C-alpha cells in the first residue's frame, strides 16, 4: 500500500508537493491527475494525463524498480503496461483503467478464474523476443542467496526449501526473463487491452519461478485454505505445460525464500504465512510419485 503525499492548499505548498515530479511533468508535458504517493521501496508515483491519455508517472527509488523499468521497455507492451517514455529513474506507463481486480475475483468465489487469467498473462510475458534481454536482469541463483543462511539458522521446512532450490537451480529449464513478483496485485485490468502486468523485478531463470507466487497469493487466508494448493496446481500445470512435481518444488523453494526475506527484515507475521505455504508444498510433494523429497534419503 502506498503512502499519499499530503495535499497542499497554498501555492508554496503545491510547489513543495510537486517538486519530486516537476522535472518530468515539464519534460513530458504531463498534467497531474491525482495526488502523488510512495511505494514501500521508496518509489514515487503520480497519476497523470499525457495529452488525452491517462498514465502513471513512476520515479524509481530502488535498484529493483530501475531493473523493472528496463524489463517493461523490453516487453514493449506485450502482456504488460505500455511504456510511453523513460529517462533516468523515471518511467511513464499506461494507466490500467478497467474496473476488475484479480484479488477481488479470488475473494468473491472466482479464484480459479483469476488463476487462469494469471497463467495467460504469464505466458505472454515469457514468449521469446527478438531483442536480447536487458543487461541488468538478475539470475535466480543470485536472487535466492538469502535462503541458504536462513535454512542453516532455522532448519525445519526452510531446509527443505533450500534443498528444493538447490535441485532446481542446478538444472534450469525453459530459461526466460521473469517478472519476479508475479501475483494478483501486479496484473491489472486494462479494459479493451485485457490484463497487463506491472512492477517486474527484472530476473532471469526458469519460468516455473514466476508461477510459484500464485500459490502464496492473494491473501494468506486464501492461499492456505484447505485444498486450494491442489486445486490451483491442477489448473496451472496443464495450462502452462509444467510437470506438477517440478512446479511444487518451485512453490516450496519460493515460499521458503519469501519466509527468509521476512525473517531477515523482522516481519514475523509475513514469515509465518510463507512458512505455512512451504509446509503445504512439502506435504504435497511427499504425496507425489517419483523421486523422494529433495535432500531426503530414500527408504
């Protein structure tokens, strides 16, 4: 959730509020269309109008956001918001104005339909493109670097998550540019344009990584509901052409990584939710035919 910049009544106050955006408003001849706000990463956003088009001005406040901007340009509006302009830390994006929300769908009994939409959008993002990917994309083995130390400290299901990550990262398949934070809140309704992705992290690796986060969202309650993981797996695996066991390994690895991030930053409640998904994934994996649990000794 963003934090809104306080409104201003006096002329001097208005200049203060608009100051972070002023350069880009002038450069791209934009008109503010609402108050500016900040993201949890410190990026600044403001709804604007570019000519007659509604757009979103974003000024990156973190390296992840800058990498994401490069990926948005590379996607060229295919499955993602169109980039109208980009320079330095600033990017101007089309603003999704549709009235639907994937999170609301999931809450209101259409979770399976929301999952299918997410799979379709991901497939569009993962297609091969003629241009080489941006140089700034981060490999998954680097992205996972916090998991092993957390597993060594905490053991338990985090050790299983780390073992799953080692197995997956040692033999990647279907390597693509990844969104990196693909979930219900980062895919928006753009009306006639359909559903479009925003806010990528700019990663590269096996495409299964992007689907893992669907199983952790849109809320901890929905994600951990009885039977939800199995049902969602039965939707996602055939839609995206993925072997179910490998997909569950990605869920186990990703949820462990998410828990490690939360533990390292002191967000105990978030860590608890991620660990619950990791436990469900480990239990699901144990029921599957084939090889034993990663890191375990076959009977």
